[in-house]
C-alpha cells in the first residue's frame, strides 16, 4: 500500500540555491515551517552523491510526516528507501519507474499540457506536477509558461492530484489553489532564503488562508 501524502507545500531542493545553509538543513527548517513533501533534485551530482544526500535527508525528516521524493534517479530512490520518485516526460518511463520502485512507493510525473495530463495512467502515477505557471531560472529547459488559465486546464484534465510548479511564491497560492491544484511546488521561495522556516511558514499561512 502506498503511503499517504500531502501535496499542499512541496519543496524542490536545488543544491546551488541551498549551498549557504545546506540541503539537509534547508529541508529540515522548511518542514518545521510547514512543507509537506521534499524532492531532491540534483542533475549534476550523480547517483552516489544523490544517495548520500538522500539518506541524510531521510534521517533528518524521520518522524516529521513529510515525504521524501527523488527526482529522476530510480537507482538512488531505491537505495535511499525514499517515499517516492518523480520523473519528467523525457526521463524514465512511468511503466519502468513503477516496476523498479514497486507499488509501495509514490510516483509523480511532470506534465506541461492538458493532453499529457489526460494521458496519465492513475494505476501507475499518483500525482502530477503541472505548469510551468511562470518562467523560472531554477529550471533552464522548462516549457513555455502557461499561466493560471493553462494551469486550470491541466489540472482539470488530470485524473490524479496536481501540484502547481513554476515561479510559485506565497502571493500566487490563492490563484493556484483556486485553479484546482492540490498544492504548490516551490524552489527559490524557500531554497536560498535566509530563513527557510519563516519562508515555508509564510507559504503555509497562505495555503491555510485559502483552505479556511
């Protein structure tokens, strides 16, 4: 049985932005401030480095309730014993990913159009990352920004819960959730901030305000 998860405040860790405080400490503080999911994304570090960092993250987040997701690297996700894996359209196929991480792990998929969202197989994929809502420097190869109207179309087409990504800040929370997203995924809104816990708390406050 797959673990339960809460997409409301989804932190994507960027090693460069987190360098000042460190990835593990950034994640720990963000979860203390209200982050519910933490994704380790490191396209440059390699599997061994990902495993080392991921195991440290798993230990730091133990007992918090936050879920640890690994971006793209199936081998690392399995070695870490992470809660799940997130893949993009050009990464490992969801069929292969599901087979390798087993049916007991969370699997997320990035989509950029309503057509891709509608094609998601809910027996394999647990949630989708939808967008990008706005342009963002933290992902150089992202697709054309879709705005909140495009976000709403992607969310409506998806058979699984969706988290909005792409330049998300606290001021965007109401519109993102209003478009049907189950939560917001952030990078620079927490990573690289002088106080990640306070930054996460601001986002959590905005989310709670919408949810009442």
